[in-house]
């Protein structure tokens, strides 16, 4: 059975969101992963952090196998918080960027 994923895109600009979502969908197609949801938001700071944590919690609860992001910076802009997210959720995070994939 193929793995499933929630796609998470975040940017400060609407036009960048469309590009991110397409890239995440393309990654899923190439990787044989089935998207079961997409969260795309224009957000910064605390608001983005809260929504990202909600998506990670959904994946941890079994709604999907993975959360797919373009880059680890989409998970958090705070380095300490990012380290905690990676430590806790590392097996459930997939990075779509082909040029830098430090977690796989």
C-alpha cells in the first residue's frame, strides 16, 4: 500500500504558494506517495507555527504517513523550535527539494 501525505506549503506571498503546492504534488507523483490533504497558507511567525504543529499532530495521529514540505524552513523559522520538531517528528517528515535533502 502506498504511503500517504499531508502537503504543507507556507509563504509570505500567494504566488509562491501555488508554486510550492505544485512542487509538492510533483514530488508525491515521483515518489509514489498519495496526498490526502493540502494546507497552503500565507503566514509568518506564531500563526504559521501553530498551524504547522496542527499538521504534524494530524500525521502523528495517523491521518497520513508523512508531512511533505519543500524545505525545513517551512516547519519553523525558529532554530530551537525547528530542532525540537525534527527530533520529535523526523520519521514523518519528507522534504521535496531535490537539491538539498538532509533527512533522507
